[in-house]
C-alpha cells in the first residue's frame, strides 16, 4: 500500500512530456534523410539531435510540455535549412516541412 502511494506521488510530480514528429521533404515531395532536427527553447534549452530517416521522418522524444514557444530547427551540416515556432502541449505532429 505504501509503495503504491509513493509511486502515485512520483507520477504526479513528474513533468509531463511529449513527442514531436514530422517529415522533411524536397520540392518533389521526396523525404530527405540524414538531416539534423532539434527543438530549441529559451529556458528548457536544446534537445538532443534527431536524424531524419530514409523517408525524411523525425521524432523528438521526451519534450517537456510548455505553454510558450519552442523553435524546431532543421540543419544540413552547419547550415540552418528551416526554423519553425511551435507550442508543445501534447504529442505534436508538425506536418511536412518542404525544403526548396
């Protein structure tokens, strides 16, 4: 009984987290593999790097839920290819990002 109470207390105090997903494609709508994707926040900092898969899809896990803005950044090497402001209040699919 005490263990159950402790587990529920830990679950209640753990910060809520979400998954941010999407895809990066070229102008011909083909996924672009190997791009680096980050989430950047002024307080939460920068997420670990996520790499787009063979279809251009990405998943950033364990994103703290916040009411203010994150910036989703897509990099090719040292070149910033796209930057989009998003708010993460639950699991979020940002849709398709088209690079021209």
